[in-house]
C-alpha cells in the first residue's frame, strides 16, 4: 500500500511563516524592554517636563523644561528630586517641604 502524501499548499506555508514572524516580533519587543530598562512605574512628570515643589506645602506640579517654575513653586533640592510615584523622594516630600529661603522643613 502506498502512503498518501498530502501536497503542501500555499496556505499552510503562509501560516507557518506568519507564526515565525509573530514569534520573532514578540522576541524583539521583549528584548527592547529588557535592554532599555523600560519601567512599569508611573513617572512624576511627562516628557519635556520636570517636577517642582510648592513652597510652604507638600503640593507639587510639573513645569516645562527650559522654563522657570510657576509662581509659588521652586525646584526640588539637587539629589532629592522624585522621579516615579511612590519612590523614595516622592514619599519623603509628602511630609516635608521648603520654606521661602529654600530650607527643608517638616510640612505642617
């Protein structure tokens, strides 16, 4: 008895090719996240902005890069700038602020 050989159709070849492309694309995206260190944390400010602190209270805002902070706000002290929601400095500034002279004080 002769074995039946099913001819390969264009459709079955396309499915296999499509699966390989999807697999390669998935691997490439995964590598991009791993290499760039992409984070799932929420940034304090969006691109093109930097965080500013409300003088005398725990309020904060985002100012446009290249512009001074709005009236009543100041830049965070160097090295104490929050970057992500819930990070060390974001938590710290929930109970601290700066006075008009720039001195760090406990928030009231």
